C-alpha cells in the first residue's frame, strides 16, 4: 500500500502540489481577512513564494523566510523614522542594506542564504511604501510580518499534513541515478575510452548533478520523515562521490599512458581491469565481495627500485588507483542501500578512509558577490532618483521591485536576462489582474465565488511552479498577480491606482534590467574563465602550503567549481573551453595533497627536491594563462620522482609515488617517459 501511495504521489506530483498550494493560499487569505490584516493578499502571495514540492524544502525555506522577514522588518523600523526627512539618505540607507544582505547571501550557498537575501528586500518592501507614513512604520512592519508569517505557516502546515513528499526518497533517487551514471563511466574508462569527448562530457554532467544533490540534501535536516541516520550515511556517500570522478579520470589517464598495446604487453593486468569492470557493472546488492579483487591487485603490484622503468611505475600507479576504485565502489553500494532503506547498512564496514570530516565545501566568490551587491545598490538608487525627482506618488514600487529583482537574479551570469523575463511576466500578470479586477470581481458577492474564480489561474500558477522548467514563470505570475490584485474584504478597485502601481512595477524592473546590463552582466565564457582562474589559484595555494590537508575537502571545493562550470559550458557549444579537461587541475590538486601527506616521512634530500618542485609549481600557477607549463617544472618533477623511488617505507613512498606520477601526467601528458636517475639510495623499496 505504501509503495502504491508513493508511486501515485510521484506520478501526479505536479497536480498534487498545485492543489495543496491553492488550499494553503485560500487558508492564508481567509485567516488574514478574518484577522482584518491591512493587506491580506500578502499572505496569499507568500504561500506561492514559500511553497516547495518537497515537505522538508518547504519547512527549511519557511524557517529562514520567517527569520529574514523579521530581520528586514526591524531594519525598516530602524531606518525609515530616522531618515525620512532626508529622502536621499533614506534611499542610500535602504539600498546599502539590500546590497549588504545580498552580498552575505551570495557567500552562503545553503538554504540559510535565503534568509539574508529576504532580510534585504523585505526592508525595501516595507520601507519604501512607508515613507509617506513614517509614524506608522512600526504598525506597518508588524502587519507585513504577520501577513508573511501567516502565509509561511499555512504553506508549511499543508505541505506537512496533506500528502507530504519527503526529501529522503527524492535524494535517494537522485543518488541512485548518479551512481548508475558513474558505473557506466567506470566501464568506459576501464575499457580505455576515458579520453573520449563523450565520456568527458558525461563526467562534467555528473559533477553538475553532484552540486544539485548537495543542494537538495541541505533540506534533509528539516524533513521529519527522514531517519536520523540518513544524513550521516549521505555525508559518507557524498565523500566517495566526490572522490570517484577524479579517480576515474586518473585511471583513464594511466591506461592511456600505457598505450594501445597494453593488452598484448600486460595481459594479466588487463584481465584484472576487465574483471573489475564486470564487477562494477553488477547491479546486484549481493554481488561478489571486493576482497578477491583487492587480493588480485596486491598480487600484481610490482616491486620498485631506483632503476624501475616508467611503464613499471605507471602500472604500480594504476594498480594503486584501482584499489581505491574497488574500495569506493564497494562503499557506495553499501551506503546507497542504507539511504534507500532508511536504516543501518547491512555491512557497515567501510573501506575508504578520508583524513578529516566530510562537511560540504562550496565555491565562494567574494568579488562576484560584491559586484552583484553594487549593481543592486546602483539600480535601487536610480529608481529612487526617478521617484524623488518626478514626484510620482506611486513611484515607491520602482525601487521596491528593483530590490526584489536584483536579489532574485543575482546568481545569474547575466541578471538582466532574468530581469527582462521578470518584466515580461509582470506585464502578463498585469493583464490577468486587469481582467479579474474590472471584468470578473465586480460580480462576486461572497467568498465562495471568489475562491471559485481564483482557482483556475492560481491552480495553473501552482502547476507551473511544480515543474523545474517553468518554476520562475509560475512564481512570478502567482506573486505579482496576488500583489497587484490586492484583494481586500471589500471590492474597491480603481483603474488609475491599478495603472500607476502596474507601471511603477514595470518601470522598476526595466530600470534595474538596464542598470544591471550596463554595470554587472557578464557572459558565460567570462564566468568559465574566472572559475578556471580560481582553480589555478587554489592549486598554487595548495602547493605553497605545508602539512596535511583533507583530500575530500579539496575535491569538494574543486568539484563544486566544476559543477558550476558544467551548465555554463553547455551554453557555449562552439567554444574551445569545452575541450579543456576540467578534471586535470582537480587531479593535480589531489596529488599535491598526497605529496603533502607523504612529505613528513621522507628523507631530507627527497623532501628538499619535492619542496623545490612544489614552490616552482605554485609560482607557475600564480601566472598561468591556460597554456603549457614551463619545461623547467618537468625537470623538477623528475628529480623529485627519482628521490621518491629510493625511499623506504611502503606507505610514505606510495603516497609520494601517486602524487608525483599524477602531477607529471596531469601537467605534462605528452612529455617523454621518465628516465631513472642515478641518486643515492635511502633504502630498499617495494610498492
């Protein structure tokens, strides 16, 4: 019965969401009217802004929306009475407040960031229309807070009680799909197709999906239907997902380095690779244990010394990476089963170990956040100037909409595109509202008829919100229609007031779009290059640092950036940037981390060679422009590799070997094979 209900909810999710949201909206409107709140339509609009298809997402958004509303209301109460006699200073104060909150929200890419963004534009929504009644600002702020919180509570209650959709199954389904894609790529890589363009595109797609899963999983803590253990297992699984993509890239590179004749020269090795490929493809949770494969890998691991050939070193490096792949694949199977079943894994022994925690690490761009905040401040001030110097009574809506629009679309490379869409759908909402106000509502005599005539439009808006492709269209139509219709307890529509409000809405968005287009908008290619430069800077920083660092944390940051690159590269079908192997820098960075972990157990001579190489690598990446690396760095890598080959101690030498080979292959894939150097031995070694 539970399975049937779950299937029904998923199959008809869009329609169910629309019905639930309309129910919550009607409930909020009726309560607001019964409480005699001055603007009950704010409660109606808030329901559509706060509602999400998943119960946990609605609750998380509701919690932060309440907090943001209260903070914004307090800011308006503090600013308006004190600055109302100086319109220029009041405009500047509110604009700076919106900019500050937007800046903070862009640095916090979690649901909590929504609270800061809302605190900014809520102050604008309350403050600008209140300048004509500064003495009543507290009552106005209180009423707006009550109306918004009422809408939030109604949305949360209905989402929780009426056919709730849990975040847990949605996350499990997305993770299952991701792992299925990873298995397919693993087979392609192990078959020697890791360098194919199609495989590289699939890896980029998985990196983008991993960012989406991260975002979705943020709401798990707010879902009452999720087991307490599920977030723990998901964090563990996320760590392995982060490491899997660069690991596959590294394995593909090693197979490519061994050459097309590897099947004839290394038949046992390739038989092991084929065996591993079949094992990974087996989707049965009760598949053969991984111990046999680990033993087979250990049996083929060659012994190394200072005279070992490059091919022998590459085989050892490949086998070490294959062992990691076995561990991660086995762990992913166990953890995914635990998440799907909502309980403890049947076999909780996990093989892959990280040096530190698994908290999400996300890309943060202070420069873009500051630039976006500056664009919003400028747009609001221009709207305020237009309002003040024209003396337009209803002009307060212009800076108000500028604050909302600039905040909503700040994360876009070109926010003016979103603002243009905002203006277009605001115009559509005005047509819908005009039809209601002057053709339909005059004939309505009771609340039942009002609900009946509102239903067709708002049910359609809810359906659009439920579909990712039309989410913003639905939300803009619902919020703007509810706001411009301004439903009260009695009908009092006036065409002149409606036209003034609508024009002010439209003017505010258009001024914002033009301002942002001139002062803030950038193209996808510019953003791609900026993200790449951030990656090169991260590599320089990693090489300059000394000591241990969690590989998973570094991988999380770099993969998060790659995930942000993926949709932008998709918008550049003819750009040469699509040919860049974006996992190369990630592999190099992880290998630097391996070296930093190994350096504490190395001999002074080898340590000196590795540190000199890392210093040179850092200097080169500080000035890197995407071209080829200087040949002097290759010589430094080979000297460090020669020293590492003479080290004693399997663990230390293994980390150093993996790190140096990975850096050499990542930065100089076309370089001639490494030639052993005659250096003093520090002891017998074996990988």
